[in-house]
């Protein structure tokens, strides 16, 4: 389950692929999305590998709550606490990387 060799985000967490770090702690890593969809677009990932948010919620709900707290703290700094938090789940919902990640969109007023 942890650190599959072909997982892009495991490689980013391990520092094998460069990324622009926004936040890190013992369990969690946050970095800028390479193709931003808002002025500030950050991806927050657990260091441990789970395929999607449902797996994470089941295995480690405290980590899921922590990811929400990290999102809030990024948005507090970037845009008075306003943000959008998205977990694309499944191919048909646009998930392309199967290491769970929260998209945090903030830094500007977002389209409705
Ligand atoms: P998904 O489509 O799975 O919800 O989101 C994957 C996200 O990862 C996309 O927004 C994409 O731009 C981002 N991404 C893909 N490859 C890289 C990369 O090598 N570095 C960074 N920082 N982001 C990436
Ligand atoms: Zn992974």
C-alpha cells in the first residue's frame, strides 16, 4: 500500500521528482499544482499512499481531517480563508493520479 514505485506523488513526496513545497509535516505534504486552475492551486497529499479519498477516510480519518485543516491554513494566508477543496475520485471524475490528493483553489474570487 505505501509508496508504490510507479506513483508520481510518492516520487514527489520522496523528493525524486521536484516540486514547489507549500507546507509539510510528519504525515502530510503540500505543493503547487504544475497546471494551476486558480491563482493559488495547491495539492495536499498524505505521505502514505492511498488511492483515493474513500480509502483514506476508511484507513485514517484523522489524516483526512488534518488535510482539511492544512487547506484552511493555506487559504487563511492566501485569501482570507476562502477556498475550494476538491477530491477528484475515479477516472470518470477526472482523477489522473491515484494517490489521494486534495486540490485547494484559492488566492482569488472563484467562478461559481
Ligand atoms: P487529478 O486530475 O488526479 O485530480 O489531479 C492531478 C493533478 O496533478 C493535476 O491538477 C495536475 O496538474 C497535477 N500534476 C500532474 N503531474 C504533476 C507534477 O509532476 N507536478 C505537479 N506539481 N503537479 C502535477
Ligand atoms: Zn503514492
